[in-house]
């Protein structure tokens, strides 16, 4: 029997359901970085603001760990600050 919660959208940006997340975890993608590379979860415009906590909770449940034991994804901010004016004009410093 299909669980109605399986169709719940977990990652709105990448249109991923709870069933897809759970299937990937069951397939062996058991850390967030692996799931990110496999499903693109957390890589949308919101950068995982909504989905990261839910996916970490699912990983914790599957691995029988606390959420705190599940590593959060690596954040990669821009290496150098760039002014919007520079981006707009297309020029370099
Ligand atoms: S909801 Fe997952 S990246 Fe935005």
C-alpha cells in the first residue's frame, strides 16, 4: 500500500518527493553530499532552506541516529565578493 506522505514534495526547487528521497537513501545514498549529487536536493534557488532539515531528518531516521549526527551539506559561498554593479556592467575590477 502506498503511503500518501510519499507524494509530499520535500524539495520544491528541484521537485523531489519524499518517496524519491527515501528511494535514494534505500539505494545507498546515505549522506547529504551523495544525495545532493544524485538528486540535486538542496541545489535549487533557495539553497536548501526548506529541504535540508527534512532530508537530514530522513537520513537520521534511516540510519537510526540523531539529526545532529547527520552532517549538513557543505556551503560554498562565492570565493570573492563581487559588487552588483560589476556584474551588471560585465567589467572586472
Ligand atoms: S527546496 Fe530544496 S533547494 Fe530549495
